[in-house]
C-alpha cells in the first residue's frame, strides 16, 4: 500500500517514474526503528528529556512511532486520508499498543486542535513548502508552544538552483508563469507546482522576527559545528589546545564542506534547518 500510494502521488504531482529512489523513500517511511531523518538525534542532542512533542504533518507516522516505541510523549497531525489509513493499519498489524492510534490526529497545520502552550517542542519537517498558508502554520505552531519551548523547523530553501520534488534544476523562487512553461517543456505535470510555496530561510526568519513573542533563532548546523570543535579540542594535548589547533582544524573542515557544496550547486537542494526557542517572559 505504502509504495503504491507514494508512487502514484509522485507521478500525478511531479511526473516522477519508478526507480531506486522510490524504494529508498518507501523504506525510510516504512522503517520506524532507524530515525532515518535524524530528527530524534538532533532533539536528544539539543534538548534531552524533552517533554510533550508535536509533529506537524506526520505523514505515515515514522517519526511518531519511533518516539512512541521509546516512551516519548509525542503527538502528530496529518490531513492526508491515505496516510492516516496506512498509520492505522500499521499500528494494528504490527501489534503496537492501541493507544498509539489516538496519537495521530486528522488535522491541518493552519488549525492545530490543541490548547495554547500545550507542547514543549513542535517539529515540522519538509512540510511548509506544501501548506495552504505558511504564516498561519507558523503562527499555530508558536501558539501551542509553551514559553521556553522549541520550534524545530526544516524545509527546502528555494534560494537555490534545484527543485527537490520535481528533481530538476530550477531558478531561485522561479516566477510562476515561467516555471509553468519550463515544466511543460520538460513534460512534467503542473499539479505539484500549484501546491508548492517558495519557502526561504530569509523569509521565515523575517516573519518570525515580526512576531510579538520573543524568539531566539539558531541554525542547527552551528550547534553541531561547535560541538565538533569541543570534541576535537578535548582529544588534543594541552599544548595544541592552547595554540588553537582545534579551532583551526574545525575551520579547515568547514571550508572543505563549503567547497563541496559549491561543487554540487545546481544539483542539490538547499535546506532551512532552524532551532527556534520561545523565550520565557522575564
């Protein structure tokens, strides 16, 4: 069921045909034991022991089930009927506790069915580019977040030269009529384009900065860069630490990564990956 639905959706929306990538994506969505998108790794590294968690647009429930099987207090919302049906069948056929069924709720991000300040962490992964109203979804996620809580947000950044759903080179935030002509020329359907928002890191940070809530916004990669620097420094002799060798090695590593990203430009998506803290009122 999962593979057939995923393939049908990919063909109808983006004109993608069967292939190894379908198998990989299906396996990732099916396997709720591997934390394939590494979200739980980031959460546990940055906010260990986080209490109540909400996943906005849970898809087939992979992230949700991974957390529930490990005793985490996690809920999800999802609007797609076939994904909700798949989740129910998986819970039943896998012998998971029936209480798991109530953890995935049919709803949309623009109208989250929870009270204000209900969650310690809200996550949304590769979703904002598809919603009907990005601002409404962001506002709702902040509304249900407790003071001191975290919004962990990841989505495509369309300030790049690649569109990850059509898997094609694309101009940054391409003008819609031009994008339609381009996709027609490539023999692709327009249904997917009509469901895409040109999300950008700059645009999301600008919107967040205009909100009445006091927010602290970080890029996740900076946390892990600093974590790696500390690990390298701890492994070096005292003399090399005093000479700043750890920082130099880390800067060389980052330069290598940036060079690799430049080489891949035009054939790799750019990603928004933000860790947003809702600051406690003084």
